[in-house]
C-alpha cells in the first residue's frame, strides 16, 4: 500500500466517527430546543437521545430512584422526616444534597443540548438555543437556591432556639433517659407557656401570660390552665431553697394584706432572681425556672419544660404570616399604663383603640395589642382575646403561606421563642405536637369567683384539688400521671370545673357566657358579639 493511500485512510477515519455522531443530532434548532425541554423534564432522556446511552440511562434511573425514595420516605417514614427537620447536622447534609442535585440537573440540561443541537446552525438558532438553555438553568437554579435557603433557615432556627442537654443548663427540667421515647414513663407532660413583655419602654421582663398545657402523651389530649398575672403569695415546693426564702409564698408580710404589684406572679420572673441570684444553681434562665417551680406548686403539678414567647417576635411572626383575622367585640386599647405595678412607667392614656367589628384583618402591631391590651378592661377578657389570637394564628398558617414566607417566619421564630426543651428530644416533641393538633383541647376553670376574687390571697389548695380531679384518669382511659402537690404532701379533693375547646371554625354567631363546667367551642368564644364589654 502506498504512502498516499495510507494517509488518505487516516484522514477518512475521523469523518466516519463524526458521521455516526451526527445521526443522533436534531435536524433543526427548534427540534433541538424541544428535546432539550424534554431532557429538563425527564433528566437523562436527552443524553440517551444524544448518543450517550449508558450515561443517560444512569441519570434517568437515578432520577426515578430518587423520586421513588422521596415518595416512600414522605408517605411512610414520617418519624425519619421529623428527625431530619430538627437535626442541625442532617439539615446541613440536606442542604448540600439539594445544591448538588441542582448542579447535576443543570449540567444534564446543558450537556443534552450540546449533544442534540445540529452541527450547522444559524446565528438565530444558536441564540434561541442559548436563551432557552439559560432560562431552563435559571428555572432550576431559583427553586434550588430557595430550597437550600429554606433548609438553612430551619437549621438556623433549630440551632438558635434549642440546645442539647449537654450544652444547656436548667435547674428544673427532667433528665432525658431515652431520647427516642422520652414519654415512656411520662403519661402527662406539663408545659409552661410564658408570654414575656420586654419591649421598648418597659423596665425589665414581665410574664403577662402564664398558661400550663398538660398533655396526655398517648392521645395528645390537652388541658389548658390559665393563671392570673396579679396573683400574690405564689408558693414554692418544700424541697426548694426558694421555700426557705418565702415560706408563706411570694409576698411581703410587712406590707400587710394589700395589693403588692412587685410580688405579683408577673413580677416573679424579674424580681426573684434579682433578690436571690444563683439560688437555684446553674441555669440558663433563672427567671423561667422560678416561675416553673411556683406554678407547679400552686397547681400541684410537676412542670417539665417551658416555652417563652417574646411579644416583639410575636408581632414579627404575624407580619410574616400576612396578618390574622379576628372578631373585635369591644374597643381594645392600644397602649396605656396605670402607672403602677412591675415594669410600669408614669400613668398615661391609650394612644388609640382597635374599634369593634367582625372579621377584622390585623397586622402584627394591632394583633399584638388585641392580645395584650388591658387598660380599662379585665384580665379574663384579655386571656380570652389571647386564646382567640392563637385561634386566628393557627387558621392563618396555611401551607401556601408557610412555603412562600418560611424564611421570614423562621427569622421571627428565632426572636420569638426561648425554651429549655433539649434538642435531644425535639423529634419526639414534634410528634407529640402532631398528636395535640388532632386531639381534644380543654380549659380547666379554676373558679375565679370562689378561689381568687382578687389576687391578694388565692386559694391555691382549692385550685390544686380542681386540677387533680380534672386530670385524673377517666373510666376506660389509660391512666395519666397523677398530679402531685410539690408544696404539701397532703392529699386533696374537690369538685372540678372543666371546659372543652373544640377545633376552631370561623363563626360570627353570638356566644354564650361560659359557666364553670360548661363545654364551650373556641369558635363560639371568638365569635362576633358586640354585647360583650371586656369588663367581665
């Protein structure tokens, strides 16, 4: 064979390869663009059509496998999903996985277009193809970025609010023996809910809202117990060093049987730690531990954990949700100060009012005053408005809002919450919360007219009896943890008053005035009724 013939053969070989590759390409730019769109919807299909069959089959199989696994885990492995959602380490891994999947998807689209486009294209065709690929990459990059930011926002929220048992200190919370099933030996979990007012213009921190949620850990049935902010003589357990400091409860006997605002329940959070710093030992929030001990002794319960809500963060949260809709039955003051009591400044009138009317959409500022306004109104009316605010808040938290505004909600959550719930049991707590959402919620009426007509000397023994009977196991139900009186070892007995709060429904029908022992639907309690005055 001559040298010229061998040279001609070598030059001809590459042309044969290029000829085979061209058979996989689209004949027109529009067809290439259409196949590129298909490759974006079905990752791997474009690679297979472009001649990279093995690589395309791998990408397609991987994509289908990931979808199947995601569907299976989402539908059957709820516990695993909840554990991931509250684990900072796993959330970080999830963020990395989301970013890698997005990058891989974008690479698949670009590579598919390069394999599918014609070798010879006009300038217009190349420009159109590049624009479509760019738009597809942008359409993939945006949700990938949002998803990664949302996961990181959740991680930041969990890490900011919750700490592991080893990295946090509490003088009152129980020790975690089994993080996977912390309620194995806890029939009832008692959670203290505190609404703390430490906003601008206030001196110190006032816990204006004090509610105990006693939760049946098997069923999720929850009993709510509201305590009045102006209660005096709050007791402490006998085995607590605070009992030695206040053997007759939190008050000053030297002042006599008069109103002592600096010894109200809402002043304990601030004043007791100031008077006795470090008395409870190592703790990250001595004020909350003080209130936990006192509330537990007053009601005959062992308070397990607390959740403290900052009112400024509460306002931010409602704004992130787009506001709430409530029925306003009477004029609710915005601001105002009596000029007496812990944290008060000089006396001043309200700067304005929220006027009565049905189905009013309130932003965070007005919703906050709807819940906390009390100038010229009674404490029971404010407690009722707080429950209605929670009712409206739950109704406003729809999936669409949570998806579109989650980062703002998470940022508000960091400012909103403080707790001693350890990170170790957060997955179990989340599961318990899902039980509570679908279970019965009742309100234990402590009989104000009989047991605390004023806050100067509440009958705590009678209220402990009411709580004990209300939480006692009912016939045919699994036994619940029997409440004990941390301040006395004597048994208690008395009639109980309990009102059941059913799941809320929007309503503007007139509401009846509840009586002790009567069941009242929360939607009825929050219905529009202009006959209400707010002074009951």
